[in-house]
C-alpha cells in the first residue's frame, strides 16, 4: 500500500532523469512530484506532509545550492538529498555544511538513493514541530531569479501611496524613492514584500495582526510567522528603517505591526520628478491616442517603432511614463523595460540602454524565463550579466562565444526579443536617444526592419536639435525609417494658454485659476512645460502667488511681477550654451543685446563679417538650436538683412546676463553705431 501521505520532490532539468527518478520513487510506495527548475518547485503548492527534496546541483537560473541557501534564509527546513553529475569536494562540503542530508554522484545506485530518501523522510518534522517555517510559495523567498506576475492577485491598482521620500506604485508594483537631486529612483520589490508593504500602507495608523497579514498575502497557504518576519526585515532594509526607532514600520510584540508614517494618495505616474507635467499631462491627448493606436497594432503581432521628439522640457518622459502607466493597467501581463542613454564624456558602452532594459527584464516578473531565452537564443547577451550565471557556466559560455561579431549580437537579440514577445506583449522604452551609442542605433535599425510577427513595441525619446551635432547617426536612421514607414514620430508642440489654464485647474482640484496667471505663465514659458512649471514654482517661492481654499491666488498685480530666470532653468540653459563652439557663443552673446531678433547688425559686435555671421546663424537655425529663422528686415539704405530670432526669451536673457556690464555696454555701443549707419537717410 503506497504511503500517499509522504511526498518526495525531485528537481532536475533533465527530463529523462526526472522520469526515471519519479518511477523509482513511486515503485517504493512514495508519492513523487517532479520539477524541471527551482522556480517551478517554489511556485508549487505543497501540503503539510512528511517530505524531502531530491535536488540536482546544476540547474538553469537558480542552482541547487542557491535554492538551498534561499530556503535557509526563509527559515524553511526540508531534508535535502543532492544529486550531481560532476560534484567536487568543495561543492559537497558547502552543501553538507549548509544542512544537506546527503550528496550523491550520478549515476547513483537505486537502493543507495532510496535509502537516503527514507532517512530524510524519517528526519522530517512538521512546521509546528520545528517551530519554524513551512515551504512558502516562490515569491516569499527573496531571490532575484524568482518572480510571478500574478503573485498578488488581490491587490487593486489604485495609483500611488506616498510616504516621503517614498511612493508605492500600485500600477507597476514597485517603490520609488525621491533623491536629493529631485530625481526618483525605482526600487524593485519581490512580489510578497510588495504585498506585505501595500497591506500595511493601506491600513496605516492601526494595528495589523500577524494573522491578518498572513491571510491577506498568503491566502489558503500555511505559512509560519517567521516567514513574515523575514519579509518585514527585508522591507525595513529597503526603507532604511530601524526596528528600535522606526520611522515607517512599528513592531507591536506578539500582536503584529503598524505603519506609522503619514500616508497620502498620490497620482499613479512613475518617475514624477523626471520630466514636467508628469502628474497630469495636458495637451497630450492626441499624442496618447497615437501611442495607444501603436499598442493596439502591437497586440495584433505588428511590431511598432515610435519616437517621441521635442525640445528640452517639452514633456517627452512624462508622456512616455503616462503611456506606460496606461499600458500596464489596460494590457494584462504586458512586460515593460526601460533603458536610459547617458551622455558619454569618456566613451560609451555599446548597447547600454538595451543592456539596462534586459537587466530589468531578468530581474522582473518571470525573469527566469527571460534568462532561459537568452541562454538559448542570445548567449552573447547573457554573458553580459555574470551575476545570473555560475562561474563555471560563465567561463564555458565565454569560450563558446569567443570571437562573436557585432552582426551576431544583433541577430541574437532580435531572435530573443521576438521569442519573449511571441505571446506576452513587450514594451521597450529607450530614453534620451540623442545620447545613444552607435551600436544601439544599429540595433534599433535591425529591430525596425525585422519582418516576422511579434508583440514588440519600441518607444524612444530624443531632442531633434541634438542630432545635428557631428552628423548623428540616429538622424539618418530616423529619416530613412520614416520614408519607408517603418516608424512613427510624435513631435510634441508647446502648450497653448488654454492648456496651461487646464493644468492649473487640475492642480487646484477643479478650481479655475485667475486668467492673468495663465496668461502670465504662457507669456513667460511660451508653452514649454518645463519653463511653465519652473515659473510657477518661482512665483510661489517669492510669495507672488498662493493656494487659498484649494485655488490659485495672485498676491500682486501681473504688472508688478518681474520673474527673471529661475536658477534651475538658468543652469540648464547654460549647459546647452556651453556645448556650442566659442564662435557660436560669441555670436549669440552679441545678438542678445539687440533683443529677440537676431540680424546682421550684431556682426560687428561679434567681430565677424556679415556673411560669416549670417552663415553661422543659418547653421544654428537649421539645427533648431537657440535661434530660428524669422522674416527679413529692410533698412533705410535699401539693404536687407536675413533675420533670426531666439527660440525662447529665456535663452536670450541668460546669454545677456552671463556677460559683464562692461562688455554689455561695449556691445550696445557697437550695435548702435551699426544701426546708425544703416538707418541714416540720404540727403535730399
């Protein structure tokens, strides 16, 4: 009669070995359950019965030794019998020191293995006898290899829960931390850690008992309180909290926990500090409609390549964030990964944004399947992540890919992404492509030109003006892709005065702002969202506006307000100016003394002849950089001068103020003399 109350779990990636071991164990009257990976074992539901684990050492993703370590960290005790095809003494010593019952080498004698299994089962104790944890589901164990997209099915997606400097993102199921720079850092949590933290945050200020937490996060599963303590300790470590002097989570001995930090509901956008209008993007409904249309095509296996373009501060990242939020909420199971291009001063790492996005996928939901896909289809990419492989595997892989070419890497990553996106939609977001490395440009080209079906959408952001420098390769690529209808460009335009008024209304919970305030912000920002927000903050800091009874109030008349240039904007504009050549800077500084219009009258002040001055202005204009073309001007001597104008008054103001008073006075004199000569009317 079989002992149906006893389970033997077999974890081995070799199907023939699993089948043979399963038959052997069943023949001995024991119930056998087999798994191809550690992740599959951890994700299973296991009853509270006497059991043991027959574990292969060499496993994809999470190795047998790694699994043993993770179980120990979670205070889970189950007798382990290791099997290996090529074990060595250090490996066996490590396993036995960590508590393994036996360490056997394949091929193993049937009776030897069964004897080890019987001894293991005899030593098994129930969780209550142990006073420690039972085997939790996968997400209860802290492992970067283990994640489940459906690990927290009871969690509602309601937006942000803010407890400064943190925000809990219930859409993307992660944590954001506001840094001193004002930027936000994204912090990944394991699914169970996220679920525990969310339950505490949603019930902030009151006692949450251990039984309540266990029932909410591990429904219908027997889990000892020690596992919960492990999750609380992990969350505290992430928050930088201390049990004795807590700022966030207070322990109430023998009762439970209480979240003591103030919590408020926030807006469900990720990365609020990264770009303007990230709270409620206004004036972007048409752009969001285009993005949603591309996503619908993606879901029909039509790969999509979309570029969001615009000058600095136009809200490119805010739009990408809002679209990502909507996609995550509307498309079940969609995978999203982001890669950030960085400005390389000492060189750029090839494929940097793609590697960053791949790393996020490997650490995210179902990351183990991504690792397996890379191992199978893109080994040249997997080797870039040494932490995902054991040393011997990494060394073997490095030997196998020795001499791999650029073309092979492109082919492999294309195949891998197609495989990842074959069933589950994949959204890749590449930020600031104006800083992209040449290898990633080739990758974008290859992805856009692949013909096979895939639920893959690539979304990139960049500043078109920056592509004009040094014949940027992305400029030629995007032009070619647009001609062949292989990509879509969404060019963001400045906000209208009505849209700025709408933004102010949204910020004031529906209370309409004074018309003068919207008009003032529009004149000062010319519709640039970043400039508008900076001006709004500048007004508030100086006490010129206030929020009273939820609405905006002007404290002085608009005529009395002299905004100046907010310091944050001045630094940003200065950095753009510094990228120009010395000759270009000299031209623009001379032109700034004449006002918004730039004409040949400033040539003498810039120590240039009229033709050289005009050619340089034309070059800047074609790059849409700081100046743009304007209507020509005719003087009294019937000569005409081609004219340009500053793209924004703030650029002209910064250029003017960065010069010393003595230099400005000298330039004014030179320009006045030139104007006098041009405007003099002939006698008679």
